[in-house]
C-alpha cells in the first residue's frame, strides 16, 4: 500500500495528523485495524468496478 493511500485512509478515520506527526506506531491498534478494513473495502470496490467495465 502506498504511503499516500495510508495517509488518505488515516485522514478519513481522523488519525492522519497523529500518523504524520508521530508515525503509525502511535496510532491505536483499533484504528490500525480500521485502516486495514478500509483498505480492504477500497480494494474490493476497485476490483468490483473493474469487473463491471
């Protein structure tokens, strides 16, 4: 996953500033799990959109 996508997802969850300022190691494990969930959802949507075309 690209850094830009990581920060985009972190911003969506409201933890982007923490990740930028202190690194992803300071983001709670719950929010890291939420980041992974969002990344999976985005990937699934991308694949779904590509198969429709």
